[in-house]
C-alpha cells in the first residue's frame, strides 16, 4: 500500500488537536503534500513534522480532515472494524444495552461519529434494524466494509440509509438510498422498549432515524417529577415525554404538535402503553399557546423540545430571540412553582447563550426562576474531550415562581 498524502497544520493551529479536538479545519491547513482525492486517507503533521494522526480528506469542506486515529496507523477496514467493536462494547457492556429484559432500552445510538472516532458516520440501532447516516466521502468510499462489519458485530438484519441529503450534497455525494442497504424494509412500525415504555418506530415517515434517541433517558428522568402534576409536552413528536410522564402518575398530560402524522404516532404510543385520557392538540406552538391561554389553562410541568433553531452561525441571533419568545410564552402557562424542562439542539448556540435566552424570556414575563439541573448528551452519544461542537444538546430543568 502506498504512503498516504500528508497535510501540514499551520503554526499555533495544532494546539486544539493536541487537546483532543478531532477536526482539522480548512483554514488551519498550511500545505498538502501529494494529490489526495476526496475520501483519501491523509497523514496530519504539525509544522515541526510531528504526526498528529490520520483521517479522511474532504477538500471542499470547511472541515478538511476528520481524524480517526492519533497514531501513525492506517485507517483501513481493520481499524474501522475495531472502532465498531469498541463502540458496541461501550453500549452493551458499560451501558447495559444488551437486548435483555433488564436493559434500559432496546434502541440506542451505536456510533456517534467523532465520539466513537468514526467522524462522518452515525448508526442508530433499533433491535435488529440499523439506521445509518454516512456524511463524508471517506466513509462513503468504505461503505461496504462498514456494512459488513455492522452485520457481523451488531447482528443487524436490516440496514436502512437515513443520511442527510444536504450534508451529502456538500460532500459531492449522491442522495441517500431509498431502498434498504441490507435486508428488507420492515412492514409497518417496529416496537422498541425504553425504560419500561413501549414505543413504535416508523421508519417510513418518522423523523431522523425514527426516534430522537438522545432524549430517551431524559424522558424517563423527567418522569420522576411528573407524579400528580398537570403536564404539557410541546413539540411532542411521537410523545415520548408524555408517555413516560403518564406512566409515572401525572395528573394529566397534553401534547402540542404541529404535525398530524407525529400526533398519530403519539396516539399509537399512548395506546401501546394503555394511556387513554391524554389530550392531543394539533397546532403551531404560538397558536396552541394562545388557545390554552384563552381557556385559562395552567400546567405544573411543561416540556419544550423544539427543532433546531440555528443551522449556521448566522442563524444564532434569530435563534436566541426564538428561544427567548418561546420560553416567555411558556411562562404564561405555568403555575407558580411549576417545573419547565426547556431544550436546545442547536449546536451553534452555546450553553451560556441558551441559558441567557431562557432567563431573559422568563424575566420578561415577570417570573423568577431557579435552575435545578442541566442536562446534555446521553451516554450513548459520547463526545471527545475538548470538542465543543459535539455538545449540541442542552436541557435546563427550571423551577418557575
């Protein structure tokens, strides 16, 4: 095998890499020795010639290299297989996602890109169905080796392509495949377990890969505060927070969601868990809040889990205003002493920016607040130390007076 092309990092730009950051940004590249093509393996050095690691090259991206190893070793099929095996070991042996009746859940993230030293690759496992997202040329060129290892190690019978078309287009890659990459598409929803609840996963019309796996543990955690409380689940999607709250003894649960299809999925999940008296409201959040306010409705527990408000840095000011307005409006529906669990999945918004936006919204509504807990990524969504961009999920549990 021929030696890989080499990339030299500019002086003073290599320090984040030494501290654990897995990305070499295009602006940090001093020079490229050789003629690597998109997806080729490259060796990364500092200006003194010391090897910083190896990864796959993306010349047209703002992220020139995603490091797969800090050693001067080949990023071949053997390395990818070892990375997958280690990722599976973490989930099964450390986190207990082993498929048994005692397992906390049977749906989890098997590969979290940079968190598992497999930048450009995400794998979500729902029983024996794997949903794969491939977003870089390097991973795409090694697709067959990855899928074979996934079948062998994780026992995946069906593998579906759930890649983001926009991200693949930025890498010059073909759109995601509609047909299964391995096996046959499930006929109808697949049931999984999460902390005692039964949830249906619709791979045909569901969002993301089927469920928002990064919130499953938070749904069970928040349910401990739900007993005896009137609960409102905003941006409810398929109803995970409401299902767990009802199972934990909430006095009442109401779900607010603009998507009729999502509410249908939530209705099915409520029925699967023998919850018959939930209220489902199909509306945009502004319209739904106005309706509830007109009826003088008040709640003791409100969940705000909105979609991403800031896709780029340029979107951040508008996103922060959106978070401020959303939390200010929610405050008008809260009883004194109620709990608010408010979230952001916008990686471009910092933790401090988000918290200040929430605080501004609550203060602007004339309410005092106390932050009781801060939540982040779930343990099956690991993040390398020093990798701020990987900490995209933020959650605040707030007592509002």
